């Protein structure tokens, strides 16, 4: 928004910021916090510190010091913003997702060549995992974490026996290979760096970015559970949680939600294995010695794709899940509804993690849940799959609407990046990154609160 529009909101912004920065003891910190929010919301192609400072008419070192070396508690601001977001949005679901931040060089904290859904490929980037509160009318970020790749954790460097100290790390190959045109393995030419030099390089990078020693590589789904636990410590609990297949296909993640008493509807991949909902384990024959064998299912678990194909595309029902958003220039004109063809089955997800999560006594009965399938007419197979532990009497329409509720956070990322400079941070410190994204999400929450109170209020983007 322009300076005039922001000036009209001065009192509202001051009142909002007073609540967000109430825990900051120093007056100059609170004033700089408000100034930073103003800089994020003002028009401008770049929201890094120097361009923002120029628009605000202040020394950029003031903003830099506020982000990187000042002593204010970013977790306290994030806590107050999360509590306010839940009150403002009144979410129907919480959404777990991640987004990428493309980078040109190697100095930004936790930057590495890794796959990013934002880029749609492997690229030099940072990855952030986030938790959002969402309804069809609004959404807001509740928590952030910067993903630590293996290349930023010295406990992931294999020793002389090829073992790594980090229990979450993948085993790194000592001699990576590729395939030639004939399909034969051939050595992949790569300069081998001695282990001591790898560790020294990682430690230098971690020290330069001031990454806390407690921050180590772990999978993104585990980071999401950690954030859910942190939010629970703040008295916030999801009404329902949804996530894409990168999280939903992980049985440990689903089990972690179950252990926390959180209902979910998560996307998954077609290769997820399960037993049909009606299947029951049968007693195995006793060999006459040793312990009696545990009951087992008479048939091996199958992929949910096979189960869906067996059910058949002729079992789908047309379901409308929400109004289509008007295109730019259409105003408030209705543009129809989004719809698709779905069916839902009761199944029993299988796998070692599921079995280990069964409560005693272990009678071998796998818990049943919903398999929701989207199958476009004319296609040879389904396009999308979801798993949900919602009650067995949940309607197909409710399942579809909840499964599709993730769409709203794409608006979050778009607004945060294109309007508020989420990915414009150019600093090289861990705390600076977390402070910037926290303040960016706080600025978005202010705009969301303004939009919900008065959709036509002045000064909105």
C-alpha cells in the first residue's frame, strides 16, 4: 500500500503492534518493530533492509541491528501473533506445509541444493516448514521453522565405517555412481573431501550463521510435530489438521497426530499400503513349540491404488467443495463452483510403524480410517488420495471439503512473498531469518484482521 493508505491506518497499526510487541522491554525496540511492519507493508519491489530503510527514511543499520543483534524475544512475538491469529481467523483446519526461498549464493543459513515445490525442481534454496490456521475466508501463519539440511549438520558426516551420528540422517554413499547408456554402473567423478575438512567447513558455516547447537537435521514431518507441540504449550490446539502427501504418506507423522489426539485428513501417495476395511486378522497355525504366533491378516496388504481400482471409477459421486474465486477484474461476480468426482472407503493402513503404534494388548487388528479418492471422469486411474481418521459417519461432502481446504494457504504464501517480502531477507543469521519471517507473518495478520473487519477498508493491497 502507499504512504497515504498506511497513514490512514496509523492508529490501528499502533494498537495492533502494542499487543504484538508487549513483551519487548525497551521503547526503541517496540518503535523499530512498528517501523519494520510499516516497511513490509509499504509499496516497493524489494523488502530487504536497505530498500525498506530508504522508503522509511531511516538508517538501514537500525533495521539490521533490530533483526540480527538486538535482544528481543522472537518466540514471544510469535506466540502472541499465533494466539491473535486463531482468534481472528477462527480456523476450521490447521495446515502443515513448506515453501522454498531461492538463493544465489552459499552463505544464507541452511541454504543447499535441495528439492523445492516452490521451484518445482532441485535448486539452491532454503526450505521453511510452516503451520497455518485456515478457513475458506481467511488464513494466517501460526509458526515457522527453517529446515536444516544434512550439509549443515556435522553429525550427518559419515565416519570411516560409513555410519553417521544423527539418527535421522540418511546413509551417505562413499562412492556415488551413475548409470551409463548401457545400464552399467560407472564411478561418478566427484572430489572426495576428507571427513575432518567436511566437519570444519560445516562448523564454520554454522558459526557464521549463529545456528544454535540444538538445531540439527531432522525430517520436515518431525519439525511439524515439534511446532504442533510448541503451539500446544501456548494453549493452541487444531480442530483438524491437513497436509500434503509429503507429510501424509509418512506413517510416523500420522501416528504422531494420533498420539496427540489430533484428527487429520492428509494427502498420500498411491503406493501407501493397506488392508480393506472389512479385513480381520486370523489365528495362525501353532507349530507346537515356542510362543503362539500372533494373529495375522490372511492376505498381504495392497497399495491403495489397487484397492481404489478394484472399487471402480463407476462408484464416484460428483461433489462441489467451494465457490470458485473471481478472476481479476470480475469484482464480486459469481464464477461457479469447484467440483470433482470422488468416493470414500474404509481401509486399514498397514506397515511396521502402524503395527508398532497399536495399543496393548496387540491383537493384530489395524485401526480403520477413511480413504478418500478423487477420480476424474475418463481417466484410467485416480488422481489423488487422502487418509483421514474422522468418524465413520462423516459425509463424503465433508471429507472432500476438508481435504481441499489446503488451498487457502497458497494465498498466504502468495501474499507473503509478492506483497510483504517474505523471501527478500538477505541476512546471513539464523535469528535474523526467524525474526524477519515472524514480522512478515505479523504484518499479514494485521492486513487479514483489517480485511475481515471491513473488506473495502482503505489501504488494503
